[in-house]
C-alpha cells in the first residue's frame, strides 16, 4: 500500500475512504459508552450550554469523526506538498494521518481536540509561510487569534502559544513587534469575549473561563495497557524515521530543517500539555498526530527496503485493528 501512496495520484483519495471506514469498525464494536467529550470550554458553554453534546449519538460521533479525519488528512497532505517537506509530492501524509488518528478508540469520537487539529494544521501553514517574508506582523497576529480560539474549544491548546515565539527564533532575527503581534492577537479574542459577557449581563460567569488554571494538575495517566501495546508499531516507525533523517538532515535545505525542528517542539508541547487538563482523556494526544504523521511520511517517502517499510505499515494497521476489536 505504501508504494501506491508514494505516487502523486489524485485517485489515491479513493483508497483513503475505505481505509478510514475499516479503521473505525472497532469503534462501533467497542465504543466507550461513558465517553462524552465536551466540545467547548466554559468560556463558550457558559453562553450556549451543552446542547450540541447532548444531540450527538455514538454512531453520529464516529461517522462525523471519520469524515473530519479524512478532510484533515487531505489538508495536511496539501500543506506538506505545498512546502515540499518530504522532498517529493505524494499522498503518504494523508494515508498516515488517517491511520494514526484511528490508533485509539477515543480518537474515533467527536472531541474538542479533533476540532483543534483543524486550527493546528492552519497554524502549520502560517508557520511555514513566514520564511523569508519581509512583513509578518499580520501573520503573527492571526496566529495569536488562532491559539486563543483553540483555547475556547480545548484549554490545553494554550500550550501551542510558545510555538509562535519558537518559530520566530528558528526563522527570523529578533523583532519585538513580531513577538508582540501574537500576544495582541491572543488578547483580542478574550477582549471580544469579555465584551460579549458584559453585553449579555453574564459578567459574573466570566471568571469561570479560567477554571482550568485553578484545577489540580493530573499526576498520572489512566491509559489502558492495550493502548501502550498499540504504540509499539508507531514507535518502530519513528525509530526508522530517526535513522533516515539522521542520514539526510544536513542534505536538506534550511527551510526543511527548520520545519522539522518546529515539528519536534509541536510534538513535545502536545505531549506535555495534558498537565493543563484536570479531566484528562486519551483523545488529548490527537494534538500530537500532525507532527508524527509528517515524521513517518518522511521515512516512508525515502525508505528503500520495500519489505521493511511495507511490513512496518502492515504491522501498524494490524495492531490498530486487533486492539480495537479485542
């Protein structure tokens, strides 16, 4: 299958849909009935209530998630090809995004982190856009806005804000106006929200939007042992990626090297940001999927031993299906 998606053929889209449906079957069989994800943080739910969450049934949740996952995979694939991060255009990014986003059953339910991944993919596009641009203050302002909007869906998304400054360190000489533009963009969203609460005479509820900051941080991960086992296959692929990138890293153009460094910080912040969520759920780690996807797509693009890369991907698919169904 990897060889099929290494070709830049738009017809590969037709293979993505049945694969996505195959990988979601386990969610229908073993759907966690007690899992009721919250789509909005108190900043929005104070105004709208939980009407949307109550309307979503498990079946609708899985089907809509599959559709959104395919769309996100194609968007990320477009961005990767647009900036030539893999060295050659292909559809491996879409294939691997859909696969990794189906790795755990909680990933296959509608959640606030799934929505935030749209914002994260949009941020990646803007991060890569600013390289060698003369004027980027407007872009940084937009990035601040995007992070702030993401926190209204899922508060730990605020951990992505340091990426704005990390990207500037990697790509630009210091300019305090560019550093402050992102801060102003972030503040703008909450200023508008403050005005909305004031206008609706609900200012007494405004302090509730900061509840995630006063809850005690989680001290452990309540992840099922089978969730650890399913990580063996992607861990193997990541090891192969590290070997591959070590051989080619300094042969790549500077923009590509900086992009992969940025993806590393994105991955680390996505992993550590669970400390900002007192009600931790497995679907939090969807925030790590874009970085992992691009890393793995890089390996599969440049891998030469066919039995090894096809076998590694087959192992990943089999592990996902086995631990979803049993």
